């Protein structure tokens, strides 16, 4: 039997009301009463696939779990509850989830009381939810992206009724303020400023699974960032699918929000992702250039260097506009780190088009690029387009792209050698365990010799060596 809680019938809700959240707090207590009866402290294993937004959602799910009496474990085998927060952007991420859920079959047989839950973007797609439900009858709970805040109620429903629960309402999306958050990091914190996406890039499933753009209230965002800085966090990552269209309906555009946040006293860095080039304004670049705390890193996904393909992708900019932005950003912020996303093998792309992407990469000289082979997503426009190029051919182009970026990126950081960078010390070295690792204002990894007592502090590091993905330096006293 499948049980549907209230609100799981396709209602479009925009703001989750205080009453609704109160109701969920009531269910948190009910679940807590259940877990209290266990002969041991219940353990949860949670794992998040995909983007930072998902990681941030998982911090909320973990926060609710902690309030419901759970501790956390690194191993799904001995957990009382396993929760996978899934990603739908590319097929290989989905295959990994199917593999990992499949592997839980034996754990569930050994421990029939174990609760297995799968949520997030992947199961927000109807055909996937159906497949998950049929192929894995031992999965207890499947819920979509718009009902995250109902997790306590759903979990209580399972404990109380002992039946499976599937809750995937279609919705334009919700904003839920005031959910508990479990942050494991003491130095870095992410803060979603908006949810959803209105862009409908033709290859992308995100608008379908995450709903329409909706921004959080500027006052809520500013208060949260202020609180985090007061609590000692040093790096705040603002999240949104397209942060540049933040606040359109809130009377405060993204550059203005950044300006407000930059005014908070203290030593900290504010970074953000992701910027859509079509909405990236010169004003934004000016605000970054003139700021005290905003990261000198721009992640500006270009996707393709061919204007023909950009049009087919529905990106709403051409390479001319993109290059103007890049040139302006570099002129205003000379130490800028610039990164991008690129898709190879979009339907109808020819080798000629692909060569244009290579040319653009040579022209821009990215510090690094996240490169993907196009993955067909059911329900998107691109999925209906002719796609005659074979996987082998796309694989060859992809390797050519990697090779080109490898060559360009190899010496990209050399320009920082001899310079002194202000670095936030974050943990043990990534190049060498004996070193400390940190992040510069440009969002570059910097390793250096230093004492653990420096963790969480900003230090000046003279850069002595550049690797393709990190810098090495010496601590200046
Ligand atoms: N296939 C391949 N890559 C994709 N991305 C989004 N959708 C797809 C897809 N269907 C990439 C884009 C985006 C990044 C987050 O993932 O490059 O910027
Ligand atoms: Fe997808 Fe485009 Fe929205 Fe990014 S901007 S989430 S690529 S539709």
C-alpha cells in the first residue's frame, strides 16, 4: 500500500507557512518519541549526489534527522535509516544511485527495520520514480524536491503505518524558511538565496525537477549570513541555479544583495555559484571589483563556443557578448580566477562547432573547466533533436577538449607565483598531509606549512609554486 500525506496531491504552494512548519515540528517530536523506544541510539546514513544545492538540502534533512533523535554513521550497512538525495543532471549520476540502492537489498534483508529513503531531483521525474518503486520494493520512502520540509511527517507516516510512501507533487516550487540545518563544517557554510530555474536551456532537466525561480527574502538572506559570520564562519557560499537573476521580484537585484552582504563587519569571504552569462551584468563585476569580501572567482558556464549551438541550447547570449564580459571582468579584477562548464556532443553539433569551442577556450584561457559529454534527459527539448554523432566520436572530441584544457590550465596559476595571497586556512594539506590547506580570495587551493592553530584564520602566504589545480606557498609571519 502507498500512503500519501496531506499536500502530496499536486498543490502549488509558494511559501511554506509558519503553521505548516509548526506541524512539521510536531512530527519531529512524534518521530523522536518513536526512536526513543529503540534499544540503541538510531543511526542515519545520508548521502548527497550532484550539486552544492543538493548538499545544502541534505544539511536541512540532516538537521531534521538530528532533531528527530538520530546520530550519523558513515556506513549504510549498520544504519537504521539510509537517505539518498539524488541528482538528475546526467545519466551517470542516476546510474550510480540505482547501483547504490540495489546494493542495499542485502542490508535490508539482514535488518528489515532499516528505512530506505530516496529523494531529490532524480525521483522528481515521474518515469524514474515509477522505476524506483517497481524495481526496488524495499525502498520505503520516495519524495521529490518540493516536499523536503515534510520529511518528518513522511517518516512518521512510515513508522506509524508501516507502509511505503511516495510523495512527488508537481509544483512551481516552495521556499521554506526556518528548517533546522546540520552543518558539519565550522569554517564554510552555504546559503541558498534562490531555488529553481526559469531558463530552460534545452539540454537541462533542472527547471523541470526544481520548478520556477523563486528568491528568498533579502532580509532573510542578510540575517542568515550575518548570523553565520557572528558564529565564526569565514567562507559563505551563496547558492542558486542562476544567482544573477536573484531578487527580480524582491526589489533587490543580486549585485545589490552582494553589496549589502559585503558591508557586514568581520574578515570573511563570500563566494557564489552559478552565474548565467545572459544575466551577468557589468554592475555585478563592478561590485565584485570594489568589494572587500566578495571572492575574485567567476564561474561563468559558456557551454559551447559555437553561436549556432548556443542558440539551439537556448542560452540567450552569443560568444561576442560572452567575451566582452570576460574582458571587462579581467580588466576590473586583474587577479580573477575564471572557470566554466562545457558540454560536448550536443545534438546536431558538428566537428566545426566543436572546433569553435576549442578556439574560445584558447582565447579565454580558463583556469579550469568542468567538461561533460551531453547526456540525453527525457522531457527536455534537446531530447527530441536529431543526434547523429556516435558516442565514439563524441568521446574523441571530449578527449581532445580535455587535452586542450589540460595544456591551457597547466600554467594558468603561474601568474600567482611570487605574489602574496590572503588565505583562509581550512584543513590538512591536499598535496601533502604535513601541510595545511586553505582557500585564497580567488577561490584557489593553497597549501603551506603551518600549525593547526591557524585553522579558521586568514594568513598571508607568499606563493612559491603553481600546480594545475593548486598553489604552494610559505607563511609570512
Ligand atoms: N548533459 C551534459 N551536461 C549537462 N549539464 C547540464 N545538463 C546536462 C546534460 N543534459 C551540465 C552543464 C551545467 C552543469 C551543471 O552540468 O554544463 O552547467
Ligand atoms: Fe539548467 Fe540552464 Fe537552468 Fe543552469 S541555467 S539549471 S543549465 S536550465
